C-alpha cells in the first residue's frame, strides 16, 4: 500500500488538526465539521496529483486555451455518519463524482474490548473500471475500512482505490495494509501512535460522529 501522511510536511493543515483535537474549540460543532471538510479538501487536492489526465481545448473570450483535466470516473464512498463532512470536502473538489454511502458501526456483543463491524445500509453506483475514493475520518483498527470495501465488491471492480482519513493509529494503518493490495493509496492527515484497550485512537480527538452531529444513544 502507498501511504501518504500529509502531516510529515508542515502546512496550514496543522491548524485544522490542532483545532479538531482541542477540547475547547471542538465544542463548536459547526467549526469541527468545517475543519473536517477543509481537511477533506486538502487531502483531495493531494490525491488529485495521482490521477490520470487528458488534454482538452477550451474557447475563451480571447482565443483558445489548452488545459489538462482528470480523465478518471470517480466514485466517492463515505462511511456514515462521521464521514459526511469529509465527504463534503472531497466533493467540493471532485464535484462531478458519483456518490456512495454506507453505514458501518462497532457492535459489542459481551466484552467491550471486542467487537464486530456491522454494515446495515449501502447505496452505490457501478464501480467497474472507476476510481473509488473510500472516506472515513477515523482510521482506528482499520476494520471498518476493510468491511466496507468487502461490502462494495458486488458493485464491480474499481480501476484504482484510494482511502482517505483524517486521523489514524499505526495499528489501523498496518491492518489495512494487509487487506488492500499494493496499488492502493492511503491519504491521511496525521497518524497517532496507538489505540486504547477499547480500540480508540490516542491522543486522537474523541468520537468524530458525536462531535460533528451530537451524542447518539447507544443500542
């Protein structure tokens, strides 16, 4: 897997990440969502450098111009609900992309330290021969990414696959690296050292879904 950790080079992205982590600033849910969205825009820009391009001729008011635009047929797929603002950021840059949405959540049977990923809802276009961008802001254990990709397989084989996350743990990166092929790209804003015993990224930023949309009742 090709891993692109954008935080390895300092940029304005550092500001957005620091605000998402800050326990005081993240109380502003609108700003929290916007920071995830802005992070999605930056990751989308970096990702765009790896796409294929074609030359087109454009008529301007003065004459003719030649420009290069992407030739990839893109499908953006986000994991609900935390993935919505990240999806919006990517869609701001890939505005002609098709869209897919999937729900995936942790189901704890008896032991709070063990869980399985449950996929309940999926809406997806044909993926055959297209460029799939799979977005989930938190790459903790990596199991949600893998379970989501498995659920998408009946919709066709993509030409290429890009994973996009805001924050990940090294354990999650190692897990997805084992389950996706060597040609897959992972674009991530920053990587934290470890997970807690319950499988949450530390220091992380908390529950991205709750911070973006409010605390949910537990089943």
